[in-house]
C-alpha cells in the first residue's frame, strides 16, 4: 500500500492524537516532531499514549511513520555549547524515536555559519559519529534531509550528503530524506528531468539510502536556493511532477510526507490541504470526496476556461509577476491560490461551501483535467 500522509501534531494525547489527525486526512503514514521543533522541552514518553496510538495505527493499516528532529539542532556549529547540545539532544530524540517504534528520524544536517562548507561537512560528520556511538541500543536511522541551500546550510547537493556519509563510521545508520521543494530550489530539475535527477542521486549517494520523501511544491523557481513550501500544484513544481515522484519505481515503498502550508485568508482560520493533496496524489479523489465534489471540479474547469484561465499558466504567471515586478507585488501581494479563491468567491460560485472546501476544490482543479477523465 502507498504510504502517504502529512506532518501532524504530537501534542495532547501524543501518538493517539497524531494517528487520529492523520486518519482525518485519509493518510496511510504521517510525520511528527516529538515536541516543539524550536525548543528542547519534552514531555515524558510515558504520557504520549504510545500503546493506544500503535494499536490504532495497526487497526488503520498505518505501517510506517516518521519522526523529524527539531531545527534547533545544528551539528555544523563551531560553537562548543551549540554543538554539544545538538549531539546530546539528538541522542535523546533518537531514544524517543526508538520508544515510538519508528525507524527513521529526519535531520537537517546543519549549517556552517561563520566557517565554510568543508568545515561544516567535517563538523557534522564528527557530530554524527558521536551521536551514533551513544545510541547503539536503538535501531533508529538518521535520515539526512536534502536542503535548498539557503543561508549556510549543508546538504544542498548530493555530493555534500555523500561526503558526510563517507566520514561517518557507522554510516549504515544514515539514510536520506529527499524533499521535492528543497532539491528543486537547490537546482535539481525534477520538473523536466526527474529520471535524470534520481539517476544522479543513485550514482552519488545510492537510491537505497532514500528512506523518506517530503512532498512540497515551491514558491520559488528552480535553483532559487530559498525553501518556501507551497500546496501541491500551486507552486513552481506542479502537480504532475509531484505525482510522478509518488509513483516512481525508484521510490516505491517509502513514506511520502506532505509539509505544505495551511491556507486561508485569515491566519487564525487557516486549514491544511492535506486531505485533497493525498487523495489527488493517491488517485482516489472520487471515492474520498464523492460525486458532488467531482461535479464542482468540472464547474471550476468551465468557470475558468470561460475566462481563458489555464491553471498551470496562471500559477506560473502569478509567481513570475510577484518575483519580478516589485510594484505589482506591492499593489497586490496575493499568491496564486488566494487570487483563485477570490475569483470564485466574487463570482458567488459555491456559496454553500466553506473557504476550506473551496480551496480543496481549487487544489483539485490545479491537478488538471485528467482527474475528471480518470474518474
Ligand atoms: Zn525538514
């Protein structure tokens, strides 16, 4: 079964709440942080409903989930206290990950700050050696994430990941989390040459190292070095490429995890698009959402085609305008999805639907007409 899901919350009743949230989106996998990603406060694992969560996961057929390490961990830091905190806290996170019964913890390799990439790679490898030496009683692998290359972060190229692995003694415990937004932003052309990118990864790191895939569209063009996620189909990568990633033979069996932003005009009532994204990528939209939903997608296709709006062109043109025309951006900073939502709302198209429901349908419209043909 395709393992696909999103980042979900591990607060309240821990693994039980996370599993319930994931099932609301129709997920067959999910990813959690064991606590706030930006600090080191953690509740004891005894209070995280692990048995109840595992039981529910089993009932729902969720075989594999993923933990993400907090971003405050920087194994690339030359500052002694930052580095030592990174080592000891990552070890604690690995023990927690082991207790949950999870095989891979995703880690941003680190940033070299005031030093240079070579220093960063050596320091991160030194840190990983130290970390792995202290957690031999666990069977958790560290999945180094491919990074976009913003600031001084390491992992922007497949070579950097390979160089780290080369220097780590127990590197059989190092895997990779491939993030679609990050590799696109780092300059790997997955839109026009996904096979070539995966072949390149295979040559330099090895496809068998990939243990997790993060699915995100990107608010920036390829090679921008930025790292800003967009809902699937609403960014520069597009639905088709991300669907090809999910169904690529070379990535079969891996958990695919969405980290797409929640959307909505008011920050307080924003909602995730995961349920629509998952159904679209899995290919069971009609089963999940029903015939009314499919009819409404058809309505969207005729509504926008009457105005000569092509979904892919609209998304790319809007991002290009926002990127290249500062004056136009100042006058109207709305991103593609918000502009589309406003058009639908102004036309009074689906007055019976909530903002979230309309956005779900827009996400499905962005996935293209093929969706209606297949249904
Ligand atoms: Zn990440």
